[in-house]
């Protein structure tokens, strides 16, 4: 319907959704017609700036809005400096991404960040510049175009919840400019104390509390994360206008996807935990409608690391006015955690429950599945899911976290992430270290670790999401403790799993095997035709997870013991490309991808 549509058509169509969000968000206090006029001006101006090549892309994508929900989609996420030093440097490594079959590339810490500690680039000092040491926006435009030729879509983080304390908005606020002061949330000591009672802490060890006293601001600035990350005041419509404009300008530089960072936190509401508030969804819907109008080729990926039940609404919802879309992609954090819990317990119950809870996607949407990313494994998002079949979910998660940390006779080698003691601690570590490769002392334990790596990659790929690899995991890179020597990073345990890419490791047997397993899994998924919402089937064995991928049946053995299965007739093993016997045996941590002829 929209492929030949003009901006006027799109304003007419998506503008209604956008206006509705303005009314919901600001209608009580502000003149919505006036606001809409300013929004429309931005939409038209940014669309006017959009290059012919990107407008062509808009038309191509609009003609095939499900383009990213396809079996061949595979993602890769990396810190650009650790992967390729600079943006131009990355151009030399596109062949590696192509060989993996990558179609979507998320570059971390690309935008200009705060000087000094910047929370891995998530304290953004300027949404519209590239971190100077990495290159320029012109370099990024060239890279994006090169990637597009290789059918790889470039994704950048858009930190929506906060700017750094040296963003020019924050500097102006500190200098006393009332316009920018109102971009942030400043409260007095008593209010901060009261609010704190309802809030939980993201970094209780390194950044306790949710407010930071800033004398120049004459009070306490809301800082959910680090004290230098100042939460934006989205109740002020000028924040929406400023971010919307920055987002569209970035899209015009060639980014095809935005990772909306920390979106659960956008709306603060007294007397609540200020997470997942309805208004946070209205903000995201407004931004989505703006992209649908002015840069419709662009995808939004939601990062909402919250309990499972709160996650699907980030795809969008119907509040009585028809379905209002939010994000095209949403991290399936719960499935990632469930994979690690299952591995630590030798029991597939949790991933099965999460898969049941992850179905029913709206059209033009998919999960982003993954095994590891740049953050820790935070376990508490699956607490309620576990509680549905286990009366002691906290104890169970604590055990899983301890096991993954390397205690309790485990083969894993991880590190506890900070915790406030009230909840289960998170765990840091690379995929290879957490799966046992670091501790493997002989061929047998090495082989077992490599099977566990394949098992988790299989869960991510077979479950139908846009499976996204994290840098270095394809090479089996181990935990890297060098961050401890860097005063700006040594307090942050997450750096242990953000090593420099080791290009030489790629020629070694470990990397060759992991990559060949990933290739085989990806090829199997393509052959199965499966993508989109995951579906589980009952295998009759508690340690054996059954995932339906397209027409295929994928069996994942999460236990340390062999399991036998009876297959339908005429199956072939997609991973080795041979017919298989009806009665098959899966080794410990083995994967059997049974291609079922229709
Ligand atoms: C997101 C990022 C994380 C960062 C936080 C604050 O959760 O993934 O790395 O610390 O937001 O920006």
C-alpha cells in the first residue's frame, strides 16, 4: 500500500497515530495542534534532506515490510574500536561478516561519547557526531553504503533515556539556561529520598541510587544509571522534538536500524517503579510513526531488559484505536537467560516456558535472539516464569547464576556482576568461557564445551528470531581481564567479555569449528524456511527441548547424558546433510536438526 506513497500520504496515515501519542503524552498541559505543527515541520524537513538512494530503499522496504523476518537473517554486534579500530578499518572486515552470513550489523559506542568513563559509549555527548577517534560521519555514510551493497543493514544505538553530563544540553542546563534545565529532571533532596523508595537499582555496586546531587543544577538530577548519565525529561515535549529530529537526521546518514536503549525507563511516574509505564510506549510509538513517515526503511529494535510479561508490548498494542506499532525487533532477553539456566541445570523446562510466552508476534516484527551481548546475563527477568512451575524461583536462579559463575563444580568460567543483594546477581563472561572452553583441559572437555556453544547458538537460530552473534564469540574468545589495568574501566566487570577481536584466532581449529557450526545452523534454518515467533514441541524428556523451525524439528539436549529420540519417517539431519535413522541418539549437549520433508 505504501510503496508508491508520498510523504503526504504517509503523514495522513501515520500522522494520525503520531498525533494520538502527542495527545496522550502532552494533551493535558500542551496545545497538541501546535505541537503537531512543529512535528510535521521536522518530518517534512528531514524527509526533504533524505537522499535519493535512501528514498529508493524506503520504497523497496515498504514493498516487502517483512524483509527482516526471513530465515537467512543473521546479526552481529560489536564495539567498533575492539573489532576494527576505526570506521574505515571496518571496511576491511566486511568479508568476515559476509562469510558468516551477517545481514544486520549493530555497532556499539559509535556516537560521540562523554570524555573519560562513558559506560561503554552509552553516555552520549552528541547524537549527531561520531566518536572522533573512530572516524567521521562521512566515513559512516561510506561504510553504510558499502554494507548495503553486501545486504548488511547498519544499526546504531539511540540512548533515549539519558545524555551524558557533557552533552551540550546538559552543559547549557548547568550554565543556568532554563530551556535546557527542563530537558532533565531535578528534584530536591526530600523528593529524591521519597522517590528512591519505589525505584530499584541498575548498578547498585558502581552507581548506587537513582539521583545525583549536582550543585550547578541546585538539586538532585535523576540518574538511573551512572551519575554522568542524566535522564531526559520526556514529560517535556521539547525533548521529544529534539530526539525525533536527531533520530531522523541519523537515519538520513544511512543507518537502517536504531537500537532504542533502555526504553523501559523513559517515563517517570511518582508512586511507581517508573519502568514500562504506558507513556513510555506512547513515546516509542510516536518515534515509530515518525520513522514510518520520514524514513520508512528504518527498523527499531527495543532493548527492554524487564520481566518476560512486560516485553511483548514493545512490539506495539491496540488501545482501542487499532494496532499501534512500536518496535520491529525486540531482544528476547528471557530466552537468552533461559538457555543459560537450562544449561546449568540440565533441564529444558524454562526455555520451553519462555518459547510458549514468546509466540504470537504481530506482522512485520520479530524477536532478536542471542546468546551473549555486551551486557551481563541478568537473571531476574525470568523470575515469574520460573515461579509458575517452581515454588522456589529465587533459589533456583541463584543456583544457575552461581553455576555459570563457575561455582558448584561447574565447567563454566564467569564472573558475578554487581548486585544489591536483594536479587540474583548477573553474570559476566564470553560465550566460550561461560560454556566451559576456558577450563577445558583435554580434548574431551574441549569437545563438550564446543557442543555447548553450538547448543546455545542453535537455540538462538532455531527459535526463529534475528539471531545476533556477539563479537569474538564466533572465534571462541575467552574472558579478557586486561580492563583491570585501565582506571576508566576497572570498576566495570562487563568489560571482561568485550575483548579485542583476535583476527588470528579465526584460523585456529576452535574458531573454524564454531564458525562451521554457525554456518550449518544458518543453512539448516534457511532450508527449513523458518523465521518469526518460536514454537516448542513436547519431546517427552525433561532435558530435551524441542523447537519447531519452519517444517523442521530441532532437538536440543541440555543435559550431560545421552538421550534417544524417535523421529518421524523420512527425516534428514540438516547439520550433516544425511538421512537419519528413526531412532537417534543425542550425545550430551548435542543438537539434532531433523529436516522433515513436507
Ligand atoms: C543499556 C545498555 C547498557 C548500558 C545501559 C545504560 O542497558 O545495553 O550497556 O549500561 O543501557 O545506557
